[in-house]
């Protein structure tokens, strides 16, 4: 496929990047620590760490892993925490020790945790005490030898540390009882001697992350992301955003969890490269608390998923915030809906740019160019050094404007799934990764996701894409959230059903159907409407259509 998108690149956006710009992520970290030492790096719960403090803390953790736990290059270390200061300190510490980070969703069940620890062959885990009871049950069948437990307040220092830990455990009862006799307090790791740390011999070919896919389509698999994949993707992000971001002057709101690839790359690592200040939000579901936190910082950037932006727009006090410094709002993880994007731009005077990525691509694949006037419904243009093609079921490229499966090639594409050669061979052929997403592209090279291949609804032989139905329903003023699925029907094979969370309590099924009839052809109009108080979501806020099905 000809790279027609290159003509539409904004001025100064490079066609290619140098995927070997750094020898590894460790070189990038060292550069940032030297260049931005006195600047704030991370803030959480009223405590701020400078780059210099992060340097010392991560060296201590790395030293502890190397010298006390005796773990070496390539050993897998699981990290199971929400957004706290301990989280980036641990992730960077594990990488600086030469080990591979296995990011774990803290809300995992015993079965899910057991699977991931076994599948990844993790030898150690750093975990928040609030979730240690889950680990206790999963532990006997795993190969985990070392457990480091932290409490929420551990890095707040002084009296505040003890107060927060007491309140969380004794008053709020947020730490269920657990018994892990060999567990080590995080304080031991953070107080290890940084002077004993030895820089490991890590190259671009070494594994940096085993990043597990959501597992909504069968068993969760570990995408093998090397230092090379991550360095390349960070250079690709820079290629897209260099004209927008200023070194040492950015303040980014990090509400998505750092164990998720989107926040890990787009927030933690990208803004570290730029000397930015990450504001870590531990519980973004507490929307009033989230808005209160936003009021404390002159933030310049925010990333999120559609549900997060929608939630903020519907939280009292959000529209009164000062958005004068906000220059970049980036949506990903799921489709950004037009009503949300347009309202966001009206309220914040900042464009909500949509990007598209996958765990298997570290994650950035495409992003809307910064010079767009506003939301255009696309996922943007391919990042520098990224090739895309759209194919039919026979593997042939389809013509412009025709839907087909989106395939990606570039230095950010994973090596494969850990210990799963069959699953790797199925989606990775000749360097091309088959995404499972249905896309079209236009004459300028903008790509549009029509839907997940697996979520498509088939009504009397016609393809119906849930994203389109959801976008139309979301345009109704009385709707807060919506999900569309296909349900079996004896005549048409499937029919469309929508699950709706109401903003207006008087909204009826008839109102929804009438609204859709005005905007959709008949076979796309929902035949069934179910009202819910809330929709099931992943911890990142992605609506789980399969759970509704």
C-alpha cells in the first residue's frame, strides 16, 4: 500500500524515526535523570518526587532486586498496584535491575492472577497490601519465590505515611486479612543501598515487558515487548507530538492505570522523556475527588478513554476548572464518540485527539495530527515508520474506502506471545500483525475503525457495527452511556440490542428507537432496549460488550 498519509503529515513530522536512538530504556532513564534532576516527576496524594529522587529510589529498588533477591537479567517480576508513587518507582526499578516487568491488574480474581503468574513464570511480585489476600490464595500453585508488600502511604513519608496506612487499614477496612509469612515490607527495598546497584548489560533485543492482553477473547496472553519495541514507540510518539510538547514544562494527568499499556507508554515513559510532571490519580472512579485533584494543578495534557472523558463532563465542578494551560487531550483504548469529543472541545477549548494502539504494538499505531481543527471521527494517520494495510478474508488488500482487517508493520510490533508459538503464528505473518479490527481509510490516509471483527452484528446478511449504533444513541441528550450487541433472532440471525444508562430518568425505550430511526437504516435500528444503572467495564473503563452478551 502506498503511504498516501505522508502528504497529510503536519509540517515537521518525520516520515521515519531511528528505532535505535537509545541502547535501551535504561539509557533514556539516565538521560532524563541527568537533564531534569530538580524538576517534579511524579505527584500523588499531596507528595511530589523530583527526577533526582526517582533516580535514587529506583536505583535502591534495583539494588535490592539484584543483591537481596538475587534476581538477574531476564527474570520476570510482577507488579500489582494502582497509581501510587510506588508504581513507577517499582516498574523503573525492575527494568534498571535488568529484569522483565509483568504488569498485573490489581482487581484480578484468584484464577486470573494464578494464570498470569504461572504463564509469565514470575519469580517475584511487588503488590499493594489491599490485594494480598488474592495473592495468598493464588500463591501455592505458582513459582513466585519473593513477595514485596507495600501499603498505600508508604512513600508519603513521616507522620502522613503512618496516618494514611492506619486510616486505610483500620478505619476504612480496605485491607482484607491475609497471611503471607515470607512477605517483605516495601520499606526494605526502598532503603537498599543504591551504591550497590550494578548497571546490567541490557540491549534493545532484551525483554522489557510481558504485557498481558485483556483476555476478553479467550485466555490472557503475554505480549513480549522488548526494549527495542518500547524505544521505537517512544520515538514514534515524539515524532507525532514534538511540536506540541515542551521539555520540562508539561503537567500530565495520569488517571488510567500504569499497568495498562496506554498509560505506561503515553504517560509514564513519554512524559519522562520530556521531563514532564505526572499527576497520578489513584481512584479516578471517585469523580468528585478526581475533579478536586484537577483543580490543584495547571495541567497541560490529559489522557483517557471515552468513558473517563464522558464521566468528567458529567461531574459537577468540572466545567468550572481552569483549562487555560490545557493543550493536549488524548483519547484511546476504545472509540471516542463524537458527542463526547465535541462537548469536550466546547467545555475545555482543547481538541480531544484520538489515537489507536494495541498492547501488541507498545501501543501507538496511529494518532490524529495536532493540526486538525477538531474531532473528525478517524483514528488519525499512521505514526512515523509504521506501515498499514487493510485486507479481506483472503488476505488481499482492499480498495480505498472498503472495509477490511487492519494489519500493522513497524519496529513497535511485539516479538510474539510468550510461550505461545501457535497464537503468535496466527496473528503475526512476515512482520505484519493482524489486529482483528475492521477499518477503512480515505484518500488523505486517515484511518477509521469500523469495529472489532469479533463484535460485528450480522442482521439478515448485513454487517452492523456496534460503534456506529453506540455513537448514534449517545447523541441523545438523555443518554449517559450505551453499549450495543447482537442477540440471536430466528428470522434475521441476529438483531441489535442496546444497553443504556440514563442521564434523564424519564427516557423510554420508544424515545431511543425513534431517535435511532431518524439516523439509521432500518436493519441497524435497535429492536431491544434495556436500561441499566451501570455498564460492566474493564478497570481501564472500556465497556465489556461480551459481558452484556
